[in-house]
C-alpha cells in the first residue's frame, strides 16, 4: 500500500531473514542459529518466531528466498484450502460444498489481509488450523493415532513462528472439546477402571 511505499513485512523483514538463514544453512555456518538483522542480534534456534525448525522453511537452503517466499505463501493458502476441504468431507458435506468451503477459507479476508501485509508466519500457522480440527476429530472418535497426530499438527503450527495464532488455535480447540469433557465428567462411574 501507499503507507509503506509498497513495502510490507515480507519485503522488509522475512525476505532478508529467510535469504540470510538459507545462505547460512547452505554453508553449514553456525550463524544459521543467530539472526544478526534484529537489534544487536538475536538467537534463531531459541526463538520460535524465526521458524528455523519449520520443515518447509528448510527449502530456503536450496532455493533463494526471493524466488520462493511468495510461492510459500501461495502454497500455505492452498494447504489451508485443502485442509478445509478434507475437514468438510469428514463432517459429511458433499464434495462440491467442501470445495466451496476450501475456496472460501483460502481466500478469507483474514488470510488475504495478512498476505498483503507480508505476515508470513501468521499465514503458515493458520494454514494448519483445519488439520488441527481433523486431528482432534480422530482424537474424539478414539481412532488410532489421534493423540500423536494432534501433537504433530500443533507442533508444526508452533514451529511456523507465530505463537499468538497458535494460542488462538488452542483456545478454539479447547472450546470445541469442552462439551465432550463436560459429558465425560457427567457420565456415571460404575467403580471399574
């Protein structure tokens, strides 16, 4: 927009950070664990916002950030839409309604606004939201791997690099599971374990 001369967080911060991180990883340099671009330098490895442990970000070691970063945003929008499609199918919606829901989610104003401002980590976290609900549905259905899948999806969301969005996701999942937990508490116990 005009307020930043067309620049946003993606071009001001994330592009340079991912480029420097990718170069350090390619060289096997110890500076991959240190970000000299912020303040007097900050740790990358100890800072979840760096996204150093998020597997898709490892591609920056192979492909220059200037070519990859926009495609990563597009891929995360697609991932969000695919997850929404799968979640809708899980809930029994027809494929056409599921596709429409996926398209609505991947083009939601929230995602588009964060994309236009270059909020790369927020997009990455939100893209995992439908998969978190899919994992929790496995958990609710007492299906095999429900706990492990839920933990894996939440770990991926954590490693994306924006803890505020992850916090909101955990609050949503907690609210979603509260009626199940209340029902479990009200269930009569017969004394057996």
